[in-house]
C-alpha cells in the first residue's frame, strides 16, 4: 500500500482525533502483545517497529518457560514493560468449554500458587520493567480468583473488552488485530478502523484509552503493515499519545 493510500485509509480515525483536538483533549492509545517467551525474529521485528515510532509496549510474558534470554533482549528496549501472562498458558477447562488456565476447574490455591510463582519469577528477571499486572491467557479469569489477586501483589488486571468493576482495576485491550476464527491473519482493515473509531468515540465521551492487542508470533504481512500504518498515521497527531501501561496503572492508582 502506498503512503497516500495508507493516509487515506486512516481518515476516519484522524477525523475523531481532530475532534479530540477541538475539545482540548488527547486520545490515549496503548499496545499489549501476548505470549512472549524468548527472543525471536518476530519479537525483534515488533520491538524495532515500536521503537521506530516511539510506541511503548506492554509485553505479556508466559512465566514458566521464559528465562534470562528474554530478559537480556529486553534490557536493550527501554520502552517495554513486562506483565504476568498466567503461568504456562495451559488449558485446564473442561472438554468443550472455552479454553482457560485461570478458571474454576482447579483448586483456587493451586492456581494462585502458580500466579504467585509467575509474579516472583518475572519481577526478579525483569526488575524495573516489571509491572504487577495480570494478563490471563485467553483473556479469561474466574472472578473468585480475581478477588484474591491483590493479596499476591497485583495492582491491575488486563483482559479484552469493556472494563468492568472488580477487585482490581481493569486496563483492557479493545481492538484485536487477529482474525482468530477465520484466516488467522490480519482482520479486515475496515473493521479494525471502525472498532478504533468506536472506541475513540467512547473515550471522547466518557474517558479511558484505546488498547490494541497483538500476538507477534503469528502476525502475517498484513498485520505488520496495518501496525506500521497506524503508528505512522496517529503518532504525529497533536491529539494522540501512545502511552505506556505503566502510566495507565499509575493513573488508576492516583485517579488521574
């Protein structure tokens, strides 16, 4: 896609950002990428893309299989923060039920012990870039378990969809670039734009942020192209900021 086409492709998003500017407001976008374990060419591509556009990245890391290799790679990427992505990203749901690692199918203490171990491992490996945020595998967590997460040190929960009241503040993603039930590649760009516009409109009316969800290990060329165009088209707009999850967590804590 040419640069002119890419710009035109984002006209509806830019129009809403213009409304933010006219209202003296700034729209906040943030990026969460799931399923990181170790350095890969795909992760390097994501890190390069976000660094080139000044986009902070929240990386949901699977604790059990990860190690020093990922910590060493991320040490060269100051805009990246690490969150807890379950323990092994293993499905424990009953047959024919929706997949879940953090559901009610196992004793709560077993699940919480795994999350505690994941919290401890990632906080030790990643230190200052670690955030006490839980990103449940498949974006599902039993609410009885969620009520006990503050006791483990978690300060926020991040799933997919509109935020809801709970034991922990929610800082969710709202637009998933992947067509999981179809091509397993990039979703239709028009659909992605419409979802971003809808979420921006909600933020303009009631506040909040636009959370973009990606999975670097399975991106096709169309996903990389969409991300590059979105970053390039929105980042320079005076009424747009790509913010870090750390800033959003702090905002929840202070009420700002």
